[in-house]
C-alpha cells in the first residue's frame, strides 16, 4: 500500500521534476541511503526522522553518550536535509 | 449543622446499613436532590445498582432518615480494589505482568485474533525468551519476578514468535585477511590515541521489524479483552510524527508520550552481548522501564498503534502495530 502511494506520488510529480532534470530526494530516501554509514560511526545507536522546533522534518542521529569525535564527523545536512544529533543513551530491550 | 452528630450516627449505624444487600459504601456528604447539591448533610449510601423501592424487600431498603440524619442513595457501580499490575489477574487484561517461565517479567500487551481465536500478544523476549523457547512452553501471569509459578499461575502456552536476528560478531579466526585489516586499523587508532577500535561484525541480511510473539490462553475466560487503566480498544491506527500515545505496563503503569521520530533504525541490546538492529520503528520520549516490554501502545482515541519493546534513559522504542499484525498474521 505504501509502495503504491509512493509510485502515485512519483507519477504525479513526474513532468515537473523531469522538466528541471533530477528529482530531489525525499528525506526518507536520503535517510535510507546514508543510515548504514551513520550507524557504523562510534556510539551511534539510532537514525530516524523527527521535527525541528519550527516543525520542519529533520534526520535525527541518536548517540549512546556524548561523543565529540562522532559529533564532529556527522554532517550538519545531507543532500539538503538538516541533521540533528541527540544523546538518547544505550537502547535496551525492556 | 454541626458535623459531630451525623458522624456519631454514621459510626453507630454503619454495620446495619452495610448489611443491606447492594450497599457497598457509606459516608457523609451533602444530599443531592433532583440533580442539585443541597446544604443538607446526609449519610450517603453507595449502591452497586439503584433499584426501584418495589424491587427491594423492607430489610434491604435504606431508611430515608436514620436517628435524625437524612440519607441519600447514589449508584457507584461495584467497587473493586485497585490492583497493582504485578499482581495475579483472572481474567487477565492487557497491562499486567506476564512472561515465559524462564524470564523475569514483561507486560501482557492485549488480545488479538487469529483464525477466530483470541491470543495474548507481547514481545518475543517476554513470551519466547528471545528465541530460546519451544512452542508450547508455559507462560505465567504474573511473571516469575512477581512470584508467578508454572504450577499455580500458568495462563497460556507459547503459540508462535517472530525470530529476532542478532548482529553476530565473527569468531576471531574466521578470515585471516579481515583480521589483518582490523589489526592494522586498530594499531592506527592506537597511534593517533583515538578511543575508537574496530571489530569484525557480520551484518544480518534481514533487519528486524518486530519483537513479537503470541500465547494461547489455556482457558478463554482467563483473559480479558481490555487494557488495565485504559479500557476497551477502539480498533487500530497508524502513528505519525506528533501522535499522542499512551501505554499501560507492568512497571510504570499508565504513562503518556508523543511520537518524536518515525522511520527509526535502532540497535537494541538484549543482554549477554547480543544486539539486534530494527528498522521502521517509532520513537517516543521516556515513558517506560524494564518490565514494561510488551505493552500495547494506543493513540488518543484508544486505537492500537504499536508494541513497546525497548528504551533508553530518554527514549521509548515501539514496533508499528501494522508490522506486528502482518508478521504474526493476526487481526483485532
């Protein structure tokens, strides 16, 4: 069902996007594309999509604790989408 | 009117009033007449169900005046003790302690339907001991950490579970080339005084979507199709960013939160050095602790949206209920 919705959106967005050349990647696509690399960085426990204070979608990278090296390595935006880093702590089955 | 007279009358008359059929509680309060509160202090008799005078025999009638103090009769329904979710419940609703005999305790999520029968829904790591159980194993309510035993408290049998794929560190000697690369990388890290160390990890081909399992009640009447502190379930829904959510769990009871992240990929520790990667998860703020795993997560309209299974100091990780239903082949 979700796939069908995605296809319909792609079709409806088609002509305009082709007119400008490359179609911009959605935040979901960008997150999926980069998450394996992000999850491999020291201390990264999660990658998801949240909202900024102004309500805009943002890629959120979760850390197990404060990690200055990883903070310095994670880009502030990916393909035009903002990235936020949060310390969420180690995630355990409860 | 002074308070002392009605109080002493209440004390003297309490036994004979409570002896009446239907009277569940007595106390002092202002009498309500025609829906309005009056200034008259009265002895209020609470009844499970208000009956017409004609339906009661005279010994069961509450007199309109007791030793000069007027009475009032109000309907409160049956009064039950508020029971902690760690207790033994028959029938057992969602939100109470449950577990495979070999685990400590988790939470009974809710009842779901498969082939016309009702089953208990919770996590694999609650009902199936994180893949280490056999179909048919006993499930106890309350869980063993809350005193439940197989002999006295068995409520169900493990019916099915979705296996969890764990990230498995490679055994040390497997591949000489990989070991060589790792040794060089870690030597480099040591040289630049970095805390980082690399290790060989084989990433499972399949990421997990759910930590879910089903148990078949031994007796259908021993389970109840509602959730403690929440009540009846009003169907299912899909959660999105900002959806207000609530859960009723074994450890922290009824708590509320909000979906802060969707499309979450997360690595979850299962103890014993085992880690599993989950995709398409929901994340809420802190609203759970150990023992709350398996709780059903509902939206503001009491519709099922997820199955709680993990968390950190300031996050709660939730499987999407549509993924749980699809993986187990169940419905509401």
